[in-house]
C-alpha cells in the first residue's frame, strides 16, 4: 500500500457521476498500475515523451506520446491523428493488450459496451504542467466514449459544459482513478489545473494520464 493512496482506499470501487454519461471509477486501475507503468517504459523507449507545439505556436507544458494504430499530434499546422510518429517517421508503438483490456472493462463499468480503442494518448505532467480547457473533437466518430486513466501525483480535473465559458466542476483525480465519458457528455470542455508538487511514492513528481479513444473508422 502506498501511503499517498491510503486516503483514497476507502473510496476504491466507488463510482461517481459527473454527468448523465460521465463517471469517475475510483481506484479502477490501481491493481494494474505496475503493469501499466512497465508497458509505458517500453513505449517511451520507442516513442519518447515530447513537448509538442500547438497551432498558436506555444510548446505544451504537458509532454506526450502515443500507442496504438493512431496517435494524436499537434504542430503549427493543427491537431490530427497520424499512424506514424512524426519524430521518427515510424508507426506508433502497438497498444499493449493490458491497456486495451483495461479500457474496455472500464468503459463497460461506465455504461459503454464494446469499446475497442485504436488510440492511446499518454500525457506526462511535471509539477506546474496544466492542460487548458478543450474539447476532444479530432476523432472520427463521437459514438465511442473516452476512457482516461490517472497514475502518480494527484491532479484537479476540470469538467465543464458545452461552451468554454460554462462553469467547470473540479474533480480531484488520484493514482488509479479512471474517468469514462461519452454520449451527450462526449464533447464537454475539460482540462487539468496546474499540477501541485506532491510527490507520489512510486512515480515521484510525475503524473501520467492516458486517454483511450476510438479515433479512426
Ligand atoms: C488528463 N485528460 O487528465 C487530460 N480528455 O491529463 C483529458 O484531456 C481527457 O481525461 C478526454 C477525456 C478524459 C480526459
Ligand atoms: Fe481531453
């Protein structure tokens, strides 16, 4: 047992509704965390974390990489999914079976059957890194949900509405928590507040988040 998780053990297994079709599955990925981190180590050997540039010319404070047949990227030309890592010109590393199974199991628990992700975006946060309010709308089909897994340091997730100016709920996410959303909530604005430096016993001063999507056809 990790001491920082001690305070979250009580809620492991509980499900919180943050929208009609949006759920936080507390601790859902806790048992698999070690396996997930070992897989990430393999992935970043092939496709290292990097700070991508947004279309407006800023370097993202979050570092990212991908696994799966499609990977999300951004540069001066815009946001898109690509089959190849633009840094290496080679395909993104395959999605490990353990990832795909976790995503599908979590989706079912969150009310979405038959989720088969083809993309896993992996975000790495150092203290101070943040993600401004955005919609996930580069995917081909909004019928599939998104499954988001948090590991390492805790973060305050912002869950807004369908307009950027809508008031956003603050949802703390801890090591092992999984968020599932889709349906009428699929395009809600969301983001992450600057991550505070409260080191995690396994990951230290890092937060890792992966979001699973069905990006292609
Ligand atoms: C993060 N997550 O938690 C960033 N997007 O680090 C996302 O942007 C996100 O958690 C769509 C669905 C769930 C998410
Ligand atoms: Fe997102």
